C-alpha cells in the first residue's frame, strides 16, 4: 500500500513532464524537421507570448481570481508602447508606458473585484470589452505599420544564440517561481486562493492581496503585449484576441486548479510548452487548423479531468 | 454594496430604455401601421426634396479588420466630399446578427439610404426586400453582393482578384516551381477567390507543385506561425500565394526572421493592396498584390447613393470594380494614395 501510494504520487507529480516527453518523441518520429535547433527555437518563440500571459494567469487563478481582459490589455499596452517608441525612439520609455497602461487596467480590475465585490469572471469580462473598445478608439482601427527597431524585441538574440522573447519568457518564469515559493506575497496568494476566510482570519489583507496580484499580472501582460507587437512587426489593434483562453489552458494543464490555492510556475511552463509543441507537431504533420482546434480543446478537457480525478484520489487516500 | 450597484444598473438600464423609447416615439408617426408603400414613397420624396441633408447609414463588417476598416474610413471621406450627405457608421463586429440589427435600427431611425457590407453571404433577401419595398429605403450592398432583385450591388470582384493574382503568378513563377498557398476562412466568398486562382494558375501551369495549402483565417499572426512551421518542412519553396495581404505579410515576417533568407529567390503574392504590402513590395520582400480598392468602392457607393437619392437613378443596377495589380513598377503611386488617405504617415 505504501509503495503504491508513493508510486502514484510520483506519476501524478511528473505526469505533465511525461506528457511533454512523449510529445517530443512523437514529434521526432512524425517529422525530421521537428528535433532541429531551428524548429525548437521557433516553438519557444511561438509560445513565449502565451507563456508570459500564462504566468500572470497562474498567479491569479491560484489566488482564486481570473482575468479575461488579458488579450485586450496586452493589445492596448503593446499599441501604446509602439506609439511611444515611434515618437521617441526610446525602448525603455515605451516599455514603461506599456506597463503603466497595464497597471491602470489591473488596478481597475482589482478594485472592481475587491470593493465592488464583482466576481472576477464578470469584472474582467466587462473590462475586456472596455479596454478593447479603447484600443480601437485610440488607434482609429488603423495599425501602426512602421515601428522601426521595436521589433528587435522579437528578432534580437542574447549572446547571439538565444532569442530575446525566450529570454523574456524564462525571466518571467523565474520571477513567478521565486515569487510563489519564496516571497510573502506568494504565500498570501496561495492562502487567499485556498481559503479566503481562513486567510483573513490569520491576518492577511485579502483585498490588498488580490489587488497586488492583478497589478503583478498586469506587468506581465504589458510585456507580453510588447513582445506580440514586436513579433507582428506592427501595432495591430485587433491583436491578442482570445489569448486569455490559451493562458488559462497552459495554467490548467500545468496543474493550476480553478478552486484556488494550487499551482506552480514550472507546471505552467510545461503546460505552455505542451500546447505549443502539440500545435507545432500538428502543423509539421500538415493537420488542418480546424482539426487542431478540436484537438486543443479536447486536451484541455482531458487535462483538467485528469487533474480533478487525481485530486479526488488523493483525498480518498487521505480519508482512509 | 452589491445590492446598491445592482439597483443602480437596473435604474440606468430602465432609464436608457425609456430614453430610447421616447426618441423612437418621436420619430415614428402614429399612423405607421396602415400606410401603403407608395404613400410612404411620395411622402419621402417630398421630404427629401425639401431637406438639405441626406442621412446615410453605413453598416460595415468589422472596424477591426484592416480592409474593412479601410472601407469604412473611405466611406466617411467620400461622404464628406458632399455637404448634403451625412454618414453614420455602424460596426457589425463580424457578426451578421448585428448587421441585421443595425439595418432594423436604420429603418426605425428613418435613414434615407443604407450602405451595407455584409459579414457573410447568407440569405437576407426577405429583410432587404422589405426594407426597400415597404419602408422605401434604398440599399446598396458593397463587397458582398445580394441577389434579392431590389438592392444595388458593388461587389468585391473575388473571382477576379484570385484570377488576377493567379495570372501574375503564372507569368512569373519558374518552371516546376513549388508553392505554398494560404487560404482565408473557407467560406463562400473565399472560395470564389480560390476558384479564380485555380483557373488562372493551377489549370494553366500543371508543372507547378503545391507543397501545402492551409487556412490562416486572414490573420497576420496565424500566417506568421504557419509560415514559420512551413519553413521547417519546406525551406526551399519557390513561391507563397496568400489569398489576403494580412496573411502574406505574416509570411514575409516569418521569412525575415530566417537568417540570410534570400527574398529574391522566392515570390510572395497577396490580395487586397493594403498599405503594408505596398511597403513590402517597395522593399523587395513581396512580389505583387492585387488591389481591392476600398476607396474606389466607397466612392462608387456614395456617388451611386446620391444619384438614387436625387432621383437621377431609379433602376436597380450593379457596379463592377476593376482589379489592379500592384508590383514593383507602380507601387509608389499606391503608397502615395495610402498616405493621402491617412493610413500611412
């Protein structure tokens, strides 16, 4: 019994790593182009925007919240960053402008959730419409076509080898990792998400924690928005449509639970990679986009079902 | 707090409903039900003759799609050329139900003319016929034509667009070229473009091999991702034909990211004639595109509308727009045009 339990635990803990490994094997068998530096570098680039968003989403879901306005805020902050860059040619200023705008949106989300007591789903759903509307008003429906060297955020390399978006993604990953494991705010997020009343009883300011979480996530969203516009090589007002869904998918596949209080940075990273690698394998194998969509949706359902199932098994074991 | 917010929202909603109801009541004559079509028409003609301004409702497919946004801007610009035309834009946000809703709104608010760009080619005949015959409001359908017998059409020459770019590609692609094709959403409208392409290229140049053909939903993002993955499998392709510029540019961006990519060894084609593809052609990154001139379409729509409203034209007709190839030779003039329209700086 004891041996079985520990084996079960190990399998569950590393389930997603195993899935990723299996995908790598499948990919290598399915196409010779898969296991090449070029292709892997591509995949990492393709998932970097989604992963950065997913880390923010992870923090929020662990804390019992969600953010459906991520795509719109990413688009707005990315767009503003490009506008500022085109005017001033200062990358740092542009990034700060992006983060500033995103922080305002995050603060709005946080306040609506905390003080107006709206469920995060509804609050951020409304904000999504509001912010997207603002992007169109500000841009007048027109993309900014010539953004100059802003696109170096996407095409540049660190040490000549590692693409900048991948560096950014890994940096945000480490920040999330350290934040969740080692900092006070991390512990507070887990506590508030796990049981808000108990957290409040133990002296945590639940409202402040929630707002802080939205603010931190907004910084990530701004960076993702800048990465996206750099990749597109133009500021598009309709960019990042529906990106919150992929962020949720990566977080959830990575083991973040909607009930709150559970989730890890590394889980989300693996989750994001699984989604990205899967898409890549299907593309290389020539599978049509609509079929890919069906497969993606099914994987999300399967992943969450497994996750819930394994948690139920854990509970059963404890009860015995 | 929650309850107070709920009450406040309920009051606001009720208030706005009442305000809307009041304005509708003001505009709708009390004896609307029994009036016959001809009586309405006579009354309208008298009112129109005495009136100084023609109110036009322009319902576009989606302000967030680059080409449709270009169309809506052009409609506004062209209407501004006439002091007696007042245009109001409605954005259907890619949702045909909103298109229908806005047509109904235009009827309620008694606009003089409706210019509509449908979202899909699904059947709207009954609605349009009712609006034209019973309400007496002429309809000009742009981009997607309708065959209800009463609406005027200024259709996008989808088959021609596909055919023209196919011709250019057929003339320029080397022997035994291997090409990739990016398609938009696979719906009726897009199928015509594809059929045109097939007739001009695949049927006339059987030596050409199609390596792969995939859907990228008219999106730059998807086009870019698709091209990145294609570059892994088909690094030595000879040509890319994308059935819209947005996807073509996505392809160009993906190629740009490849170190030492030789743009003069491949040919990249798009459709639409958007500003960024003109820049890419000027830059040597794209070979050619076919212009689907939103500005000309808007000009024709506004001028036709005016002639209908002043009674100069009474017979239903279609106006065909011509396509034009944009390549290295004439790209400069189109960049100038986009600058004039405020799309490029």
